[in-house]
C-alpha cells in the first residue's frame, strides 16, 4: 500500500446507495410534519444548491418551507425513528453496497483509504462492518469529529494533516463534497448516477468547480485514477 497516495471517500451515494434509506427518510419526515409528499427531484435540487449536507437540517428546511414549524430536535427524533427503526431494522436496512467485488481490494494495493462522511461515526462503522469488514478506512471522520460540517473543509484538512499524503483525492456525490474538496485543495472526483433526477445539472456544477473527473458509478473509479 502506497501511503503517499490517498483516496478519501464520502459514504452516502458513493459507497452506499441511500435512495431508499436517507433520501426516503427525508421524504417520510417531511410527510409526517406536513402531510405533503415531496419528490426525490426536490431533494436533489437542494443537494445541488449546496449547504444541505445535514439531512436533519435539510428535512427541517423543507418542512418549514411547507408551513410547519417543528423544532430541530423534533425533526431529528422523527427522522431517526424512520431511518433506524427498532434495532437498526428501519430504512437503514434497505441500504445497498455499491462497490463490486474486489474493487476496493484492488484499489487498496495502490492507495491508502480514509472516509469523510456527514453520518454519525457509529452509523458509518455499522455500515462498513456490515458490507466491508475486511476494508480499512483510517481515519474515519464523521459528523461528531468536526465543528463545521461540509461544505467546510475541516474534515478533509484533519485527514490531510494526519496522513500528509503527496497525492490525495476525494470522491463524493453532492455539491457540498465538491466544495469541501475545492476549499481543501484536494482533487475531486464526482459520482453522478444516471438515475439521478438532476444528473446533467450536477455534472455541470461539478465540472464548473474544477472536478478532476466525473463518473456514473464508483466502479468506474479505476478508469480515472492515476
């Protein structure tokens, strides 16, 4: 493993398909407080805008825009009931691991891995232990490990300061990932699935911010890495 080369991954939408978990939890939380069913396209539009990395806060924003006024604490409680359920049997159980077999094992021969996610750290560790117990991401920087969430680059800067790589890359799927990478001067690789309802717009936004490459799937990563 070459510690001079570093791959920093975001988790949601990059390593894990969260269409039926986090994104659906946003929709269900909004519906509970407003009675209104929002679309995935509306959620993606907020993600493309940036400043919406925290799904609890985004849910509150979408709820208030539709006339209800719960507290953030009430929204978090409702969201977590839907997302986690009893004993992690909620929407979290619908998540799907995206890397195909041996992809990460091959990349690990060339790169050191780290993870910078907006999830709570225990959720990230739970998901990794479920899907990729043999793959090491070190360090793993989660929500509680930073004072400022993405698009602030704090999490990336913590990783860079610890590892001091010569050639880092950050792989993400939303504008806040891209903006954090740009602020940290880390080359960014954007993931834009073809079924993203605003895929054309998101790819354009990534490229406008100087993305090194844009792929439709993490399994195309080897094609764009040096």
